[in-house]
């Protein structure tokens, strides 16, 4: 069996092609062994393969002398929070996040509640490549049951409620629409909204793992939620989760498309009004973050792509707030991980404070156009390909922190190897759609002409 993708963003693979229960047992064993056993909390999203993968993780944990604790279906941030709240040695999240249903994956949680950093993940991957795990027969001999179960959703909700003005939200009498793509958010958000006194309607909020549309929480995938909002007069806007609920997108109250890039901007409007702090985000996040932070005199720190890199930048530069333009908000007083549920609560609080619906909040921010493309790499190594392109644009103002980012007065384009798929991601942003499209096309043309050359060099 071929191996799955193993990066700083965790492990992603196609079920029974590049990732299977035996692989999960081996990785769970290694992760547990490296932290010398102890309690390991395990949560999963709603994918059909999740049940078998959870049992495999329990076997691996027990084989390494650890104690597995089952969180059941639990969002990624909920599992991260549970690791600290229960005093665990670490945690495991069985999810492929926004990848399609045929995928599953594995994320490793540090005892502090953050995801593993690159060096920590690499230590596990190195041990795996060295085959420092027991035989298949030995692994299969350990029980596939947990020591106990914990309701981590209740812990998560209590932590969120401690960080917001519940009465302000309750008194606003808000109503929203929600699409959790039948993913893990559905295990937590109804109770959170009930605690906040927020009425809601929704689509695709079962826990059956039926991803009825593309799991990326982008406007073009959300026609059902848009139709629901168009049919209602009482909703203040819509909220959209990805399958493991670490990302959140919004939608206008009449079904208007709202870029997921604005999720972090909305949350920062709330948080920076409370207390000024530097903000950490990644190189591909919209310039609107610089605009919002600038209103409060707060500097913006740009990191490499990947949640772990943003969290590390937050710690290094003393940032109280952080996140990514994919709809990820990181607010450490709740949990040091991207957290779609906290993001929703912060935006609801902002709506209650301002008496503004989602489209009004969005219209108060500068408008930029962003283009997000995926480029197949054929047989070329994405990193080597990008390095080749860097020399072609050496005369441009650029940033090589993570791939190649070309920066112009009116916008930017960022080209980098994906952490989760065998592709190159190309993001471009500018003041107009045509400017953004031209920037993206400029580098895509270079990739297209370079790939055959790369292929022939390898042959």
C-alpha cells in the first residue's frame, strides 16, 4: 500500500488505498510511545471510516502503554481543548478536514492543546519510516475499546461561554442558518446556540458523514444554505463549517456570498476592540486583515502556511489573536487551535454589539478580490518547481518564506506546495478581479511551461 501525505498539517490519505486501520494503529502507537504513555484523548469527524479508525487508534495507544479516552464525534478544536482539560499526554483527531469523503486522516495534539509542530510531527514520521512499531499480530492483540468516554463538547461550550458576553447575545434575539455538511460541528453547535439563546435553522446538520456538497466552505458550494436564507426574513446570516469544524465561513442574510477570508476579519474586529495585540496569520491570508488590524494600531505577523506555524508565530511574537484566511480563527483563551465554534460565538457577539447583520458587517470592510487555484504537478516535485520559478521572478518584490509570494502595490500572488494534497496552490489577491486573475494567470503560465521541462529532466 502506498503511503498517505504526511506533513505539518497532519496525515491525509484515501481510505484503504493509502491509509487504513493498521496504519492508524502504528501511528497511534508511535505517538503514544514518544510521549511515554499516559492518557490520550481521541476524537473523530463523521466519515464512515471513522469508527474503524478509532478502534485502531485505541489498539495502538494500548500497545504503547497508554490509556485511550473516547470523545466520540468531536470537532478538532474540541479534541484539542479536551487534551488540556483532562490533563492528557496528548490527543488524536481522526479527520481529513476539508478533503472529500474518500479520504481520512490523522492529526496529533500536544498536551498543551495545540496541534503538533513540524519537528514534533516529523519525529513520529521518522519513527514510522524506521518501522519502530510492533508487529501486526502484536498490535491486533490489544483491545479496541477505550478506558472511558468524555463529553468534550460540554467542556468546549463552557470555555467559549466564559469568553463572551452571553447576555448581550441573548438580548439581541438573533436567528441564524447553519450548514455543518453533516460533519462534527453538529455534535456541538446546537447546544452552544441554545446556551446563547440564538434561534437557528439549517441544512445538512446530521452526524452521518454524508458530505452532500464539496467540503470546502466556499460560496460556490453552498447553494442549499443560500436557498434557505433566501426563503427566510428572520435570519441575520449564515454559518458554514467544514467537516471537522476548525474552519468557519459566513453567508449573507439573503444568501449572499461572503468570502471565508472575512471570518478572521470579523473575529478580529471584536477581539481587537477588547484589547490591542499583534495578530499572526499566514502569507496567503487576505490584506483585509492588515486593514482591520491597522484600525487598532496592531501589527500583523505573517508566517508560513499551516496552523502549527501560525500558532508558533503567535507564541514567538506575543500575539493574543491569530488565524488563517481559510476561515480559521485562533483564540488561545479557549484553545490554541483553529476553532470554528469560537469564531461563530465571536461573530454573534459582534452582531449583537453592533446590531448589524452579516452583509452590513462585510460592507464595512475594504473589498478585495481573491482567486484560489489548484495546479496539478504531473510528475514534477512541487517544491523544486517553485524554486525554479523563483529565479524567473527575481526582479519582483517577493517573499520566499513559504514557496514564492510576489508582492505588488495593488496585490499579490502566492505559489506553494500544498500541505494536504499533491498539488500546487496558487492564491492571488488584488483590488479588482481582473488584477487578481492576471496575477494568477501570470504564474500559472510559468508553471505550465516549466512542468514539461521538469518532467524531461527527471526522465
